[in-house]
């Protein structure tokens, strides 16, 4: 047999396969060497084997690799050698600084002579096919990994347990049911546009994860339809309820360009092309502002805001004209929710009438409680103006803060005594109210549960710390309607944590 001719055919086949599969020649050559090494090693009792295929001459050389201990210069016969064999096969010699290698040429010839039996040849074909498949998968993974964070158009291939599998030509993409816009329906063969949000490996393969629900999908649709996006106009924030409504806050770095007008386009053409892609999802494009109040006002436009109350950096109340309050809140509170997401804060929207009535209610409670401390109407009014509206608040104020209130004219000693009296009176009232309604709720767990809330909570059979911990946030808001849902969630979590801490302590 002409060994050189046979090996030339092997090398030619490797070149042809690399071209056919769009793989690198060196990759395919390395795969062939590794597979031959595996098969020969198995046929020779597990000998550590390395194979070299010379692409120029076509020769195949098989070496027995020995790993020698550098200090004792003796053959190592242990499991360590088997682990090292992996590095030897890949010629990763740098990973073996404590050892030296010796190699012995044990065979040289063509593929047929090295794999002399039908069983060995069959094993080579099987393993080589697997290696080529892995190389193709790796190439596909690399190709799609580079496209992570971009849009792709693909056809629906099949449905699996509510998920959609898309045909990406050289692979498949997963559009999970949690990443589909609500109420969307597709058919086999339909082309749809998606956002590649992650390309990840798993045990045997890799996955291309797609979405139509994420904010990034909407952002990329804007960039695709509006040339100025990411050059002169930038999207600063998106708040989205996919399939229903989104609010997109934009800014222009060119004072001559109106960012909202550019995004909407002449006759609304630009924004309409985006909404059609999203199944007619409503999109509000608004001006971005670093000022939260201004951003919130923009988000609920055209509702007219008459007053803004900043309770803290992330707790804001907007007072809306009576005839605009429903417009500001939106259907099922959607405008308010999206505005809250945009500004990342707690937001309360009140009509002028609601705000006035709430102020009167707070003033009434303040006068009722503070009068028991023999405070004058003037001092009580000063307290209310400084958000000290009940014993719940006064008992936790630092004396130094109270002294700083203009026109209060009380010394540090006087305000210290006043706070002490407030604490004592609070405990007396707490004991009385708790006994009347049968409540054991510890209001010190969260200062947002006020003394007189005990009555309202008791009316709804919420009598213990555990009752609050197990309460639904929406239920708590409906009982204590001054709270936002986010606040209610925080309160519930604080009670859960307090209970857990108590259990661990005991």
C-alpha cells in the first residue's frame, strides 16, 4: 500500500471537510489527531498517546508520552499522570512546570494501518464525527455570542410547552413564554423580531435566549427606526408594561433637535412602526430630567400638577388638579406605576381635594394628641409645618432637631422633657388602644404603623405581628390608604424580619 498516497488523501479530506463546514483547517487537523490518539490509546491498554499529522507530508506519527518526576527522574505511575495526559494531548506543556516529558515514537503510517480493525476504524469515525459536531457548535456559539445584545429576525419552527423555538438557520433560539409580550400569538413559519439577551453554555450544548418583553428590545427598535438615536438623541430610561404601555425618557445633545418630535416622526410614522411591531403597545415619549420632580411631572403630562411635596429623596407626593387626577393616575393606576419606575421612587398622587382633607385629618389628630401634652396651638401648628404630626413621630425625634425649629423657642432641656412625656403618653395610649381592640402589634418595628392604625387594622382582623407579616401588600394599602404599595411591601418585610430574628434569638 502506498502510505504517502493514503495519508495525502486523509489530509485532502481534512482540508475539504474544513472548507465544507466553514471550520479552520488547524481545528479539524487537531480534532483528527486527538481522536486517533484516543483510539490508539484504548487499543494499547490506556497508553498516554500523542499523535502528529504533518499536513505537508501527510505522515501520521504516534508517540508514547512519559511524564518524569523532575527531582527523582522516575516514571510516575499514578492518577496524576492520567490527569496530566489531558494537558499532554493539547500540548499545554506550560501547565506542567514541575515535570519533564519524554516521548517515544511507537508507530508511524497511514490511518488504515494504525486503525487496523473494523472496530477501531468505526470508533474513529464515530468520535471524529462527534468532534466535528462540537467544533461546529463552538463556531455557532462564538458567532451568536458576538451578537448578544442585538436584534434578530427568525421564523417560528415549533412550539414546546408554551415556549417558541425559532429557526436561526445554523441553530435554534428559545423565546420562552415569560419573554413573550402578553396576548401575542404566532404561527409556524411566521417571521418575528427578537432581542438576543443571552447566549449561554449548558452541559451538552448552548442556548440562544430571546426576548420581546424586555426593555432592551424596545430600545433597539427605537435605534432601528430612528436614525438620531445614539448619535444626537439618547434614551435615558424606559418604564414598560409590555404589550400595554411604555414610557420612554429621551434627551437630545443638540439644542436644535426636538427629541420627542424626532422619535414620533412626521405624522407619527416613526413611532407607529414601533408600536405595530409591539402589537399596538402604547408608547409615551417624554423629556428626561435629572430632577425627579420634573421627570415625574413629564411622565404624567398633560395632567396639571399644582404642588410637589418631597417627603424624602425617594418619597414624593404630587398634588394634581381635581379634574386631572384620573388622567394622572391612568387606567388601573398604570401612569402612576410607570412614572414611579422611571423616577425610581415612591410616588403618591393626590387630588387637591384629597390633599386638603388629608391635611385636615392630620391636623385634627395632631391637635388631639398634642393637646394632652398641654402644648399651645402655635407650637402644635409649628410641629405640623415641620411634619411632626403625631405622638408616633414626636417620640422618635432627636432633641437637637427639635431645638432647631424656628420660633419654637424651647431649650434643649425643655424639648428633652417634652419628648420623654410624648413617649410616656404614647405608651399609655398604645396600651389603652391595644387592649380595646385586642391587638399585640409592636408599632416600634416600623414607624410607619401609627398608634391609631391599630384600630383600622383590628377592624380587618390584623391583630398581631404575624398578621402583618402574612398580609398582602395591596390589602395593607387598602386599609392604610396613605401608604404606597412599595411602602407596604417594606413594612411587611420588616415585620417578617423581626419575627425571624425573634425566633433565632429564642
